[in-house]
C-alpha cells in the first residue's frame, strides 16, 4: 500500500469519527429545543380540551374583561371594611354559571388601556380589576387552574397532578431538525478535509521525479 492510499483511508476513518462527534454535539445542542417543542405541543393539545375551549378565546375574554365592578366572595364572619376602604386582593368569585372560581387582581394604572382617553396630570385613576386565573370544577381534562395575562390569553396551566405548564414559543423548524443535521456533516468534512490536505502535501514530497 502506498502513502497516498494510506492517507486516503485514514482521512475516511477520521471523517467518520468527526461525524460521530458531530452527532454528539448535535444532540447536546438540540435536546433542550426538542424538550421545548414537546412542551409546546403538549400545551397546544391541552388548549384543545373542552375545559380550555370553554375558558379561553375571544368570547371568554369579552365576557370577563377588566373592570371596576367585580364582585368578590367574602367570609361572612369578617366585618365589612369601613367606608372608603375595600378588599382588593385576593378577590375570588365563585361563579356557578362558569362552573368554577374566578380570581381577580388589581391592574396597575400603567397596564390599563389608555389609547382612547390618555390620562392628564393630576387625574384620579379608578381601580380596575382583571382576571388573573380561573379554577374550574373537577374535570376529566385534569386542569386545576388556568392563568391569564392582561389581554386574557392563557399563559400557564396547573394540572391536577401538581404540575405547572408554561406557554412556550415553538422553536423554528429549521433550528429543530435541519441545523442538527449539519453537525455530523461538518464534523466529517472538517477532519476528512484536513487529512486530504495533509495527503496532498505529503504526496507532493514523495512523488517520483520524471527525468
């Protein structure tokens, strides 16, 4: 076997080893993204359950829009607050029609919608309550609590198992499945190309001269 053939075979072996190393690096890089994608798919599947379809969406948000006239359940044994004072948080409303308990929290003035009537200096801002979460009655979907953002979009779920699932953004398809394939290819080409360059230089020194 001559030197050129030996270096060629060595380049192939090193290229395969480089591809294996690329596979390991690709898995380490993509595994967190795959887990995020799995949690995203799971959250989307829960959004399609009857419990979430009933307690989310445009109709639900319009029905439970922020406002100042929210009724809250109060312990009968507790005396009402003096005039001018009120209980703002926590504010739980047991709603038989909704089959669950609504939790309202005070919305800070800077989170309110001022697009139609911008505030002026010295203006007295009324307190506005928004829906923070909804605890549906025991259900077959295993959902204990549904949390919302200011716009009424579901942000997280608490399951009957005690697990909490956050709403995540799905990573791009190319980043999930295409970029990991480039790691082994790059590993093979890097080591194979390096050995190919070495073989080219070495055979240049050992080639027989023609007189």
